[in-house]
C-alpha cells in the first residue's frame, strides 16, 4: 500500500508521528521505508516523503484560500496572499552539505545592510544592476514587499544570511506573455551574496530547496520557470547538469536576452532528486 495514494487523516498522523524517523531514514540514495502498523505495513516512497509539506513548509498552505480572480495590466490571475516580513517559509537540513537551509521573508529592519552590501559587490551587480545607496535599496525592498505577485526572501544557511531570492507568480509577471503561463506557475531570481556559501555543492542545495519549497507552497503549482541572462554561463551550466530543468528557448526581454528554463513537479519528485 502506498501511503500517499490513499492519503487520509490517519496516514497524515502517521507521517507526523514518524517525522524524526523518516527524516533520519531518507538520507541520500534511500528510496523507500516500511512503517509497521498493527494490521498492515505502509510503504513510503522517497517521492512521497518529500511531498509532505508539514515537514518543511512553515507558512499556512495556500490551498486553504478560496480561489478568486483579479486583473493586473489586463491579465486575469488568482488573488495572491503573501506572508509578512520576516515570516519563516521553509527549513530543511541538507545531508550533502551538513547544513540547514531556511527561507524567510526579507525584513528591511534587520536585512537592509547586508542586502545593500551584496548589491554593491561587482560580482552581483553585473547581473542585478542594483548598485546604489542604502536608501535606494530600502525603497526597492519595500516596493517588493508591497507587490502581491512577488515574495522577497533571505536565504540563511545555518542561521547566517547567505543569499537573496525573489519568488514570483509568472502569470502576471513580465515573463507571463513569453510562454503559455498558467495560474499557479512560479518563477524566481536569486543571488548568493555571502562568498563563504559559493560553490557548486551549496548552490545545488540552495536551488533544490527553492524548487522544493515552491512546489510545496501551493499544490497547484506544476511548473517552475526561470529566465537567466543568455550569457550567465555558471547558472546555465548548472541547470544543464540537473535533469529536472529543460531549456525551452532563447528570447528577448526589453532589457536583456534570456534563456527560458522549465522545471516540472513530476521531474523533480519522480526522479528522486531531493
């Protein structure tokens, strides 16, 4: 019997009661585990374990909201409900790097200085083009916090600020018109600002956590898109090595030439990439 095929409150309680055991068991390379109950054995696959949101997602499930629609720039899309500043969104221990990755909503009261220092670093500003004063960066953060289609996020590794991410809904984003976007498609931009967390192992862990979070945050999300600059070779080399991503096409925004990338829920979870 597969635990998630007939998911009900009893099985949900089994997952919650077995949280520590399951997290200890599902180390890299482990595909399944049997849970012995009084009258049956429940087999839990790795793909099912990583789709149980309560283990990692800290904010309420978006599926609890009734769906209503609105228009932004003549584009019809669901009304979005975003968490407030400093809200903890996601937390997961990553065996491959022996570190814990967390995402929380940026809070200018505590994050402005590090955010500004990252964007005034040439390694970051060559792609983000946001170098400038603290006041400019405060305005940028506040604008993003007030934007319902976007969640500005600080990634921490072992409690230390490591990077900045923007999680967005593609339907009403500038990306939406460039492909067949659906109501719950997500996208993201990112930077690793803290040099001590650069390197392929840390980047791999961070980007796997991103797609994991975005798929768990709303079960209606089937695709995650990205649109790096066509000449960002480090990012493109990474996605070419990670089979959940597909290059869809090159295209031109008004401000840059980009590569459209796609990650699907099925490829991530069925492929046991987490």
